[in-house]
C-alpha cells in the first residue's frame, strides 16, 4: 500500500509525541521526519495532475549550463525549481527548503555536532510554514499570502474624520 503525504505528516506528529531517553536523538528524528514530509509535499507540486492542469517545470540544472555544469541533486532540483517558478510564494519556499535541507543533513549526518534549540525551533517553523504555504498555493494559486493587516481606526465626527492610530497589526485567522 502506498504512503501518502498525509501519512508522512501524521508520522511526524506521532514522532513529536514519542518520548525518548536520548533527547538529542529525538530532536534529530523530528527534524529528519519533518524535512522528508515537507520535501515530498513540495515534490508533489510538480505532478501535473495534482495542480489541476497548472504545470510547474522541474529543472535539472542551473540556467545557462556549460559542458562543466553539474546537474542538480534530487533535493536541490526541487528547491531550485521552486525558486525558478517566478511564483513568489514558491520562490520563498524554495529558499527555505534549501535551509531546511541543511538542517536535515546536520541532524542525519553530522552526529558530532549538537542540535541546538535554535536548530530545532527553525526546523519546526519550516515544517509548519511549508504545509501552510503549500496548502494556500494549492487552494489560491499564486495569490499573495497575508497573515496580518493594518487596521485603521476611524471615527467620523462633525469636524470630519478622526484617525485613531493606537491600533497596530492584527493577525488574520
């Protein structure tokens, strides 16, 4: 039976809830499982059937290749193709995917290096942000994603309009 993106996200949530005797191993596993769920979800954007006919191009190598130009690796191919999509939300995800990939490599291969709280927090932020942004892209296309808006408090008086600037940004829900 095939594994779905939903299964991978569920697995990551289950790993988060597990308790380990070694906290360092648990942090590493959370980063690794989160990265792979995210990477495979990002990869699914290049499946034409997934996007209702809108096809993203998967690039194998950098622009203007020469005879000495190396092809992208499988993970770099997805990140760079997102960056070259010219869709702002995906361009930003491509940049973040490379950073998340670096964290995943540190967690998986550089066992002599400690996984810091900053590393763990960054990985969790990438994980949450990716799902939210990809889901938004799939639902709304290349529209701009906004999480905050400026609220202008205005009172209409007999003298005209009075602006009350005490309010700041509000988080949209």
